[in-house]
C-alpha cells in the first residue's frame, strides 16, 4: 500500500508531480539539491495550486490539506521510508543513474523506483540498481496537473507486477495510462520531438517567422500551442537533451538537435523557465 511518496527533483516536471500526488491524498517528501532550488520548486507548486483554486478546480481547504502533505528536503536519506520513489531530475543518464543507485541503497527492498525520463532507457537506469524488476518509467506531461496522460514504460527487466502497480498508482492520480516498451522517446516524444526539431529547422531556414510558424499550427491544425511556443513551454534544454539521447541511440540525423537549438540552450535561453526562449516572458 502506497502512503508516502518520494519525488526527487522539483523542477518543472518534479513540481507538477509533487502537486498532483499531494492533491491525490498522498504524503510527499520532495527532494532538491539545495535550499534555493527546493524553495523555487515549492513556490511553483504553490503558484499552480493557487491557479487551480482561482479556476475552481480545487477548493481552498483541499489546497491547504495538499500543501500540508508536502515536506521538502535537501537530504536524499530523508526518502528512506517512502513506499514509492519518483525521479524527475535532469535528463542526463549519469545523473539519473546516480540517483537510482542512492535510492536503491536507501529505500526498503521491494519499493518501486520510477523515472519520469522522457527519452532515456529504463532498462539502463534499472541496471544501476539491485532491483531491476522494480524499476519502471512513469512519464508525465507538462503541465502535470492538467495533462491527463501518463506513459508507463516497461523496461526489459521490469516485472508485470511493477507495471500493474505503476498503472494503479497513476490511475489513482486521475490519469489515463498507456503502456509502452523501452524504446527511445516512448510514444509521445517519438512523434513530438522530430516535429519540434523540424519547426526549429524551418525557422533556421527562414521558411517563415516564428509567429507565423506557430500561427500556422494553432490555426491550421487546432493545436493549443504552436511548436516554438511549445518548445518554450517544455524547455529548450529538456528538448535538447531528449534530442541528443535519441540521436545517440538511432544515429539518424532527423533526431540531431539543430544548431539554433543548441546555441539557444548554451546561451541560457531555455524558454519560460528562464524568461527567454523563442519568445520573452516576464
Ligand atoms: N490545476 C488544475 N487545473 C488547471 C491548473 C492547475 N494548476 N491550471 C490550469 N488548469 C485548467 C484550467 O482550469 C483549464 O481547465 P478548463 O479547460 O476545464 O477550463 C485548463 O487547465 C486550461 O488552462 P488555461 O485556461 O489556464 O490555459 P489554456 O487554455 O491556455 O491551456 C495549456 C494551457 C493546457 C498548457 C494548453 O496550452 C496546452 O494544452 N498546451 C500544450 C501542452 C502540451 O502539449 N504539453 C505536453 C508537452 S510534452 C511533455 O510534457 C513531455 C516532455 O517529455 C517533453
């Protein structure tokens, strides 16, 4: 039975996961690397719950109850007693493996360790632990409280019992699930990322202005956001790391991050999270 959930990483995705898990009645311990990042993550959770209250998706008492279930920490050992751990750190294999090695040492045997990775191999992450059958992908979508989907990713070594437990947990958060094998990008990013990269290439080639590329897709295809706005929303850094991971797996140039994307990431123009991407945000 899951009562206490640990979330490692309280960035854009981690904060969203903390919010939805707390709103669904679970106790949470949320980990970040330092006090500043932790505070920013918890502020993000509070801001989003405030918006949910304003939009009448959450009442004030439920907001307060959810907030009281969240405890922040900068000490990973504070996750020792969790019944489920979800990792949402930067999309880099070495960093994910380091977190999983530590979690494996800290939490009780049998506890499921889930990764919110959007592109990296669950099997490879699982191999860093002594419980590869208990490691699974749980890929949420941004904004986590709003997007109804979770991709459950079955690594080569993930047991059926673990997949079923991850599915039941995601459903208890009110999410719909799809199950996918451990293939780079899973379902959504396999289709989404080449499209986003092509939008950057179209801008690089001068096919149209950024505004017209976005307008073409919102009005021509009824997407809620055009691709460049969506890149700003997801994070150019995250998309760049996903593209790098997929390129290194497939060696297919369609996955290679276009130079403009790389330059923007190097310049710190990561999108909404940094105040500037293809557009500027205050
Ligand atoms: N909690 C609960 N509900 C909330 C909320 C919160 N914190 N914040 C907003 N909402 C609700 C609103 O009440 C509204 O609900 P309604 O339609 O029933 O009235 C709905 O969410 C939409 O909110 P807004 O009206 O404020 O905003 P918009 O209509 O402008 O929509 C958006 C915002 C949902 C972000 C929309 O633009 C959208 O769907 N964009 C695309 C997002 C997307 O594609 N995400 C996936 C990215 S890929 C990814 O994450 C994977 C990664 O690995 C790369």
